[in-house]
């Protein structure tokens, strides 16, 4: 989840192919995203998208409006303009599935395992499951 209750956060990962020229091209394309692609992503409900890289591993953090459906919304995006379809096919030439991906899946949803936020504490465990603090002897 993101800051607003009407916003959904998606965190996904994939790997780039082991090709230094391809990795450089992928980064270059994303520095100058095609306007049709940017406009289409915003139109289908993407509110914010960041992609982070560690060598060939990518992580995408995407905030979307409520009702956004990954499969349906990205299909609508690709179908919205020939340049969007071209972009998506071009990006696939640089990408490969990460470990743990399902067959045919590139961008793979990551599991949320931890959250820290100032001013909020996580819910306490039920009483029967709390650990007792040991007193020093």
C-alpha cells in the first residue's frame, strides 16, 4: 500500500539479459521514455513509477489508482497506441524472468516482508504469543 487509501503499491522485479550493451540501451531508453508511453501509463492508472537497478536486477515500485488490474491495465496500455506496443516489445528484448517467476512471466510481483513508518507501531501479537522479557539476575 502507499500513502493514500485509494492508492495501491505494486513492487515487482525482473532481470536484464547478460548483455552490457543491452543494459546500457535499456537505461538509455528509460532516461528518454517515449511521450506516448508516459501518457498511456498515466491514462491507465499509474500514478507513480520508479525502477531501481542493481547490476542486471531491476525492482519497479509502482503506485496505481484503486481498481488498477496489472494484466488488464497493461494490456490496455499496450493496445492504446502503436508506439506503446512497440515500446513493450522492445523492452522485452532486454528482459528475462527473475528466479521464482512463473512460466511466461517477466515482471514478477515481490512479497512484502517488512514495513517501518515513523509514528506507527506494528500491531502487537496476541497475548498468548507475546514473549516475556527476561529480567537480569
